[in-house]
């Protein structure tokens, strides 16, 4: 490969790669590794430092450093995979730098996603938790399948529209808590608690907290702690949402019961 | 029979979470298999040892080894397998229960749930580390067999 790639261009592309990777939920060590890999393939000694909130890219022995601000995002693992494939192709020389730049811009803009029905079906499948098999009744698990759909829809539809963080998770919890409590009050469900725990499975940040401990063990302490605190607050807002939802259903049924 | 049901439900769970987190399509099947086998391992160990650490640790080792092997075989980053297969094991439900007790002002139970969630998360994370150490021993053998297959 020739030396025609300018330093600025390379740093800009590397910053973009790192940003997409971080917001799509890759681990910090993978982000740093991928960026430095691309740099080495372009014959520059790039060094990259990634934390979960910011990303620094620079060339060693130079004064220039590029700073990219990042905000915590949701999982979008397909983007991580595409970037990974592209960087591997670039390193082995299958594509040149201009093409890499173009594809990365495309990946950044493109909305790579499963269709809504597929995602909703996925969330419904997750809502039947193996943890509760033979502990909850089969009818309750069947109900959780549908309650989970509504909870996931509430969280997923509200998150692009509401800018305040954590409200979307709270709304999901609210929906699940309300529906489960209503079902129990109507006598359809036997145990609202089991339905709630099961139907919340797509929303709770369990994977995030496990990944945060993996990062801490990997000595990426800052990123790990940020992820863990974020997960804790998401769980807190879900918990508060469920308490509010169940409380609201209690009030409604109290009023109806008093009126009858 | 029970094990079979557990296997099917956890497979569905894993594939479902794969759809939610948007993994590439080619990693859905290996992730599903990894997730369900790890859950069965968890379930079987749970019959012998009724604690939190050993079952989760075993499951994490299963995910770690199978996940790394399928990452090499299907050419996907290993996180694409880890994230969906973890969904039935992770302490998400317990974390929620803990924060709900916190909202309701129940200190004792909050502490208990949070402690359990922490234990599970650390058991899983340490399991991954151990699995990766084991995998680095297996990797050369795996690569050699894959090369042989390509030649044939």
C-alpha cells in the first residue's frame, strides 16, 4: 500500500469507526484493537484510547489528537460485524482506503435492522424466561409472551421520541406492571409477579451488567463502571415503572369495585 | 423430558434476543445452539449444586468455549454469540427485583437481591476468562482441522 493516505483523513476515518463501534455496543478493547489495526494497515502508528464516553485517536510522536464524543447506545451488533468485516478486508488488502471510507460512511448512515414483526416476535420469545419454567404456571408463561410484546413495544417506540434518558425503560416497566396487575385482578393470571419478571426479560439490562464486569476484569475500569451504573439506573427506572403501573391498576380496580 | 423442554425454550429465548439486539443473521443459529446448551449445563449443575456460583460458572465456560469455536467457524466477532446466549443466565430479573424492593423501601431484600446479582455477574465474567484460557489451548487444533476440511 502507498503512503498517499493523509494523516488527517486516516484519523478522521478511524474516529468514525470507533464511534460506530462504541455506540453499537462493542467492548472497548475491541474498539481500540480495530482502530489500531486499521492504522497499522495504512502504515501509520495510530494509537487509540477508548472509554465509553469519549474516544481519542492520534498518531504516535505527533501532536495532533482527534477527540470524538460518544453517547451510550443500544445494541446493534450487525453494525459491529459489518465494520469488522470491512476492517479485515482493508487489512488484507482486498479494498483500498477510499473504498473503506465510503463503506464506513454508508454503514454509519444505514439503518441496519431486522423488520419490526421479527423484532417483536424476538422480544416475545425472550419474554418466556427459562428461569421460570416449572416455577410459574404454563398459562402465566403464555400470558407473559403477550405482555412482553407490549412492554417491548412501549419501550422501543418511545425511546426515539423521548429525549430524556431512562424514561423509555420506565415506560416499558409501567406497561408490563400495569398489564400483569390487571390480568391478575381479572382472575386470568395466577401470579402477576411471575409474569412481570418473565415479560421484563427483553428490557432488563442483564447482559449489560455482565459485560460491564467482563470489562472490569479486562482492566477497562472506567468503561466497566460507567456501564454498571447505567445498567443499575435502567433497572431502577424499570422497577419504579412497574411499581407505578401495578399501583395504578390497583387504584382503578379499587374505584370500580367501590362503584359496583 | 424436562431437559428437552428447557433446551427448546432457552433456544427460543436466545434466538429471540438475537433478533432484538440485531445480530447478523448467520450467527443466529450458532448462538441459539450455544445458548441452549449452556442453559442445559446450568440446569444439570443446578440439580447437584443448589448455589448461585457453580451453575453460572459452568454455563459461562460452555458459552465461552462454544462461542469462541463458532466465532472461528462462522467468522463472526465472538460478542455476537456471547450477547444472545447470555440472556437466560444474566441477573436481569434479579436486578429488577432488587431495584423494585429499593423503590418500595425494603432495605433487607434490596441488599439480598443486589448481592445475588453481583455474585451471578462475577461468576459469569470469571467463567468467560477461564473459558478463554482453555480456548487458546484448543485454537491451534481447531484451525488445523478447519484447514484440512478446506483442502478436502
